[in-house]
C-alpha cells in the first residue's frame, strides 16, 4: 500500500489542474412566491427545486420527521422508515439534497452553507404546515453531518428533536495521512475527475445486510455510484466539522450506530459520541450496519426513533447499550444538564 502512494502523488502532479467546483445559491426566479412544498418537489429559499418524497400519516400527525439522506443517495433512502412511521401517525418529508437525486447540478458539491440553509428551509415549511406536531430532523450518514453542523450553528433549524443515524464524522483528523494527502491533491489537481471505489473494495463493504435493498439501490437510476474528487474533499471537510460539533445543539439528541458499520470507523464514531451532552441518548446495535433503518433489524431502530420522538427520556424499546465512550445519560430534569440550565 505505501509503495502506491508515491506513484499516486506523481500521477496527480502530472495531471492538468482543474478548479474545484461548488454550487452557489441562485437568484430567485421572477415572480418567486417563496419556499413551498409541491407534490414531488420542495422549492427552497432561492427558488431551487429539490426532489421530495412524503410518507403521510392517515390523520394529522402527532410528529413530523424531516429526513436528510446520505452521500450519493436521495430521499428514497427513507422509503422503509417513512412507511413504518406513517403507520404510527408520523409524517415524513424527505428531500434530495443539492447535487443528489432530482435536485440541481447532480454530482457537484453544494457546500456546507447551502446544505444547511436548505435544511432550515424544509424544517420551517414542515413547522408551518404542522404547528402542533413534534418536529424532528433525522439525518443519515452525510445527512447526519449536515444536521449536526446546522444545529450547532447560530441559526439552528426550528426543530424539537435531532436523530443522527450513523452520522458522517470520519473527518481529516481520524483519516490516515496518505488518504488525506491523496484527497487534497486530487481535489486541487483533478477536481472534475469522478472516482469510483475498486471492485476489491466494494466486495468487502456492506452498508447493510439487507441484500434485497442493496440490489434495489443498484438498479435505481437516481443513485450515484462515484464522486468528483472535489465533492469527496467537500464531504470530508463537512464530516470534520460535524465530528467537532456533535453535541453543540440545544435539542434532545439521539445518536445511533451499528457495531458492523463498514463506512464510518468505530474510532471516529466513538470520538464524536463522546462529545454529546449528558441529556442526550445513544444506542449501539450489535447487528447494526451503516444503513440502520434499511438493515434486516431496521424495525428495531425505527421503533427506538419513535419512542424517542414521543419521550426523549423514555427507555428505548431495543434496550440497546449506549455507544462506548458516550456520556452516561442524565435526565434533562437534572440540574447537571446543560440544556435544563438554559445554557
């Protein structure tokens, strides 16, 4: 492996430079009436039309989920959870983040600020439509990174709960130096080049043990199988920020992680979970992979999320142990809790 690094670096330096691309907020179209939901789109703050999938409860929901998908995925990532939660009286709005699915400039990185502003916009729309419901943001993988950083900002989304499903927290600090060096050079010298993982890597990585779901994802034309090097660099920057900001929010937070996760290393996940506040909750699933709600044990995870939405202090139905290294849970009513102190 180490012998390959110098060869890769030489190859990159001999390749023509390509400037890194990042999406910019667009000017709203003439006659723009503001953000709003459509049947299969959500029109964001600048008029960008993002893909949307909705799983609605039969009656007015007691809770609403704004669901944020992971890297190269799209809103359909929540098709199993959305239906299950709808049966329990919860409406889910899942949208395609910029650069993914049916949203603008597919494959081009949108940047942290745009991704966070889209999240704030969708949350505000969901809140306006369902003012009396418990409103939660559920972020999976990269979607968890976006959610964690947005909630840690000075302008957090107006939600009541935050659920992080195997959040992307594998930042620069926890990646090997050769990986970081190669990625930096690739992003700055071959930004437009699309990289796909080699077969010997994909054959050893299973994001879920649900083989039917993996096959369906492989047939889905809205999935992306590869990424520009500047997009990968942007992703790792986002994960770095998320890793350092997990726990810096003011809402009850549930952090879920699987012991069989092949995407986010345990070292990175444990370090991020360690930053949570005592009032927060975690669960560590012995049979869990990366795509927790799509795993064969997905119903267990989905039930835990529902229980947390109803009562952040109630025991989780799975009775899964906490993530190793996470703070020992202290009820929010305790004076030791930073949130209960109003800080």
